[in-house]
C-alpha cells in the first residue's frame, strides 16, 4: 500500500472510522505543563512592537523564522543601532531584519565583536554595511568568534588579499568555523601535492593563492581524500603533469570527487568517444568536465546535443560544450539559427563560453550580418 500525506480534512474523516478510546484522566501536573507550554508559544509582544517600530514586516518573519518572536530575550533596538552606526538607513535595517530575524537574538557584544573582525578586511564602513545587507546570515552567525579571528589572521599571513577574505566571509563562511589547525594542515597538503606533481617551489605560493581564490572550500578536504584522488588518477595512467593540469583547471574541486565516480566517468568517456587510452587522457585534460560530471549527466547532455543534429565528431573536436546544460544549448542554438547559422554544419565553439561571452559573440555576428554591402550615402550612377 502506498502512503501519502493526508490533508486535515482527510484526517478528520479517518477519525470517524476509528473506535473511540476511553478518555484518560489527566494528572494536575500534566495540566499545568500544558498551560505553561501554551503560554510559552505566545509571541513576545515587546519584540513585535519594536520590530514594527523599525518598519519590519512581521508577516515575513512569521513565515520565515517564527521562533524568533517567541524568544524572551531579544535586542531589536540594540542591533538596529549598530547597523545605523555603520550607515544603514531605516529601509536597509528593515530588510536585514526581515531576511535574517535571528539577528535580534544575538547579543550586542557578540555583534560588535563580529563587526570589528569584518572591519579588519573591509575597506570602510560603507563596504561593510553593503556586505551585511547582501549576506546578513554569515554576519549574524556569532559562534566560534575566536576561531574565526584566528582564521582571518592566518589567511592574511598566507598572502590572501583582504578583498578576497571578505568574499570568503560572506560566500564561504564555513571555512572560518573550521579549526585553524585543520586549515593550516590542508594548506600544507595542497602545497606538498603541487610540488610532488612537478610544480616549482618558486610558483607554489602563487599557485596556492590562486587555487584558494577560485575555490576556498578546498581547505575543507582531508589529506586522505587528496591522497586517494591522486593515486586514482595516477592509476588511470595520467602523468604528474596531466594531474597537475586537472587540479588547476578544476580549481580544487577535484578533491571533492570520489575515486569510484572518477573511474565511472573515465569508462563512460572512453566508450562514448571510442578513443584509445592516450586519446582519452588528452581529452579529459582538455575538457575536465568529463571527469567532474557523473556519467548520467554526461549521457543526458550528449543525447541532447545529438538530437540537435550535432555529431560525435563535432563533440570530440569541442567537448567543452558539455559544460552547458541541455536548456542552455537549445537556447543558444535557436539564437544562432535566427541569424542563419546552422550549428550542425559549423564548429561548436560558437556555443561555448559564459552567458556574457556568448552574447558578445552573438552581437558581433549580428553586426556583421547587418553591415551594408554598399555605401548608402553614395550617389547612384543611373543611365537615362
């Protein structure tokens, strides 16, 4: 019998068929507990009123995180004042509190400590309030403050620019909650891996900083995972130089893969493209997504391209098109078709690139197509 969620109406109907059970006598203590629980579920009207005074839409908080309104101890005015001191106006403050209502349960002392930490990597207070407005949750996550401070100092000493660190604080905040000793150990493992694969000592630091700038989550890998992936690729016949290229092109995401998924992707690629082992390895180096995406995803994308009339020979020439989803490919092919360009008769390079790159290329093609073949202002020579 397949089970599914029942609506409240269905549950009520179901209750009609159940055999009535004798009522249980409630103990006084149970009744008191129920009354206490019921009372605790009521909203803190002081909190509600102060949020309304800040022009906060209470309905949004009820939908998002209603538990905040049940808290006894809140700091609405204090948090609003801290944001105001940083230059936030009333509209910005209301927006922050609506999207991150848990901010009001953070102690002002903890928020001020976080403010000082973020100010060490922000250009000025205007930059800081801009980051808070865009990413309020990382700012109001005030646990592990000392560990976060040590990690900021470590990344600064490593040579990462403050603008990069400030980006990490907002988009990769989990790395700052990781014990600083773990981050230091993984940085050492990444650097040793680069050197063991033939990278030069002179370029090691530059390579490492670039890798971290592209993918800070690389520090959340483990030494075991790094060792397993390197051995897996070397076992597949990839040279140290090729592994190093893959590591750089995949921006450290290589270590987030599993040896089994890598083997499956390699096996799928070899069968699909009907290539030798050497050709396979070169194909993967030229197009690392063949390694990164699992076989089912690659299969779906290849089939979508074949349905558009693209041949396997074209795919083999320009496999980077597999970075694109079927939906993006179909959209771009329609755009090119509208200009009279038939992708199945040309090169797939026209499909590649980011959205911005594709649109720029499309504009050039449109301009070229619309260019007049004659001078429209020149007088015509007409024989009478």
